[in-house]
């Protein structure tokens, strides 16, 4: 992308011509180097410059180019992109590309700039803090100026924001035209979810069932509703999991006769989609209207959900392993009082899981346990305390809670992901099925990553309610926060490495 933004065939003048161009406000094809040379190695101004004079000239060149970028000049854009990229000035590069997207008119350059900015703001890289609203803005600029590779991401973002008319338009185009089977699969299954009620204004379970079954034909793992060979490693894992649960609940409410009619029409070239769309649809009585976005898809920074900020707890200051091995009973006794139950209510629902105290006032847990960020309680052995959501990364499933009281004990030692060895013994301590402070043992099966976060795979048992609990090594050091399991596998359980809560 940077090469595309920076492509320019213009050559620099030297000597008096270069000085004259500078005075006229022109932008060279490269910013002068610290030795006074242009990009080809020639002395640009043909006179000896001291460091201050050279610094002043360089600043004038950058100023000239920036002014021209504000007017939409693509050659000036190319000059500054090359300079900032070569000098690793990422924040300046981001600011430059934002300036061009506000004034530029070249579709190719706008698509390239939008793509870079989308990835920067979506991934907390390139010198900027993650910002989902800006990521969405620049994703739209990239797609609307021709970046077809991001159309699926844009369609899903539109759906997440309740902009279902536009989302449907993109999804239908991808489902019918994409050359990539995985993209067609994702688009088709997403259409199924939207017609099953993900988009209340378009709800029609007949059409939803049609798209869902067509999508499963494209899926690598139909049983999981996954378009990837291994849905755990897929960047769409969270979306796919929530989507399948949502759709399965509705398919279970359809009659077998209704499903048979649709299946037969799907396989009949004379009927197909048009016949199914014309069928009468009535929502089954008692089924609630779906939210515009399921809980797994809601914007990370909705009111009540603060932005992510890592903990600075004591265990983060030194993640080097230096302890002696203990008996598992000693590991349990050393850490059990730091394990709490999390209770978060939203209306009549209740989310219950685990959390680990890591300071006198902080606990770390999983965001998927929080139903209502404004109503959180932690409990332990009959003791109950109100908690506040201090930091959240819903996409990464990392949340930090804060309490006003001093907690009686907390975990003081952590061990880095890099030090954890495949095959070593570990134990999970949590509250499975509401059974407070239960210990289960296993080994580290593998070290993996998903969505930029490091994960520890283990066969230590993790059940409902264990999420948010601690995974400890033989010295009682906290190595991860137990997070999820793959139900279709055999003891495939995962914990987010403790490092990810400290960075």
C-alpha cells in the first residue's frame, strides 16, 4: 500500500533550480537527506550547508509538500509517504494519510490510504491507539474507492452498527460474485443470520434458512458453521460462534415440514430463492425480537464499556520465572483466595464466571461474562462487593474490574508466555457451574495466537463458570486467564496469556 501511495516518476532539480523550486513552494520527489543529497545521491542545492541550514531546508520541503497534500496533490503525497515510511515516523504518516483522505480525489490513492488507516486504527499499530470509529470510517473509504478485498469486513462492520440495508447489499454481492470460497461462505452465512432476525427489518426465517443451508455447503466445517478449515485459528472465530448459536436457536423452532419445503425448493432449479422468498412467513409466537447486533458483535466502545488499558499490577513488573515447584495443594492454597465469582445482570439474565484479583483493588476476567457493565458484583464465600468496569477489550475478551475495598489477597507473581513450555504441568482454579474454587489439572498442549493475542492451549478441564479464572504453573505463578473451550474437540481449552493483560 505504501509503495502505491509513494509511486512517483518526478525527478528533483539541483543547484539554483532546486532553491528556486523551494522558494516557489514546490515539493521535490524526495526530502533532502541529512547530507544534503536527493534520493539519487546528488547534492541537491550544490552548496555547503551546516546542520541548522539543512534542518531548516528540510522543514521547508516538508511544509511545501504538506500544503500541496492538503490540496490533493498525489506527487506530494508520494514524497511524504516515502520519507515518513523510510524514517519510521508512523504517527506522521497516519496524520498525512488522514489529511489526504479529507482532500484527495484519486480513487486508487484514497483506497490505499483508507486501507492503511483502517488497519492502523483496527489493530492498535502504526503509532496510533485503536479506535473502532476511525477504523470504520477508513474502512468505508477504502472499500468505496475500490478495495474489494475488504468488502466482507465492511459488510460485517455495517451490520454491527445496525446499517443492515447497506450490509445486505454488500453481502449479496460477495455471496454471488466473490472468487474466494471462504468469502462467499462468510457472506452467505451472514445473510442467513441477518434474515433470521439479525436485521429485524428484514426478518424472514424462510430466506434465512435458505442462505444458512447454502452457506453450509461452502463451509469447511459445517458442524461448526465455520468457513475456515480450523475455526479456532480463524479471525472470525468469535463471530462464527455467536452466529451459529443465534441461528441454531431459530432453526430449532421451525417445523420439519417448513424446512423440508425449503430444502426441496433449494434443489429445484425451477423454484430456488424466488419461490422461497415468496413463501408466507410468520414469526413463531413468543420469540423475542433480536437486537440489531448480537452481544458478540457489539462495538467495543459502547457507553459503559471503557477503552482498553492494561493493568500495572505488581505481577506485571517481573514476569520472569524464578520459583521452586510446589505440590498442587500448595499452589491451590496460595492462590485460592484471589479467585472470585463475577455476577453481572442485564434484565432477567445473569452472567456468572470467575475473576482473579491481581492487586488490592483490581481483578482481571473475560468480557464475555459482563452482561451489564453498569451492574457488576464479585462474590467469594458469602462475601459480596460491587465492582466497576475499569478497562475493556471486548474483541480480545480482556476486562479489568475495580473495587473500592481492599481485597484480602491477590496474585503477586506471573510468568511470561515466552517462558511457558509445551508439555509442562498446569492447573486451572475457577468456579465451574457455580462450584466455587475448584481445581483441575492438565498440561500445556500448545502455544497459539488469535487476533494478535497469545493463548495457552491446555487439557485442564474448563467448564461453564470457569471462564475468567486463573491458569497456574507448578510454582503457583499465574500464566493465563481461562477463557474458552472448543466443545467439538477433546479437552481443547484455552487461556489468554497473562502478558496480554499487562501490555
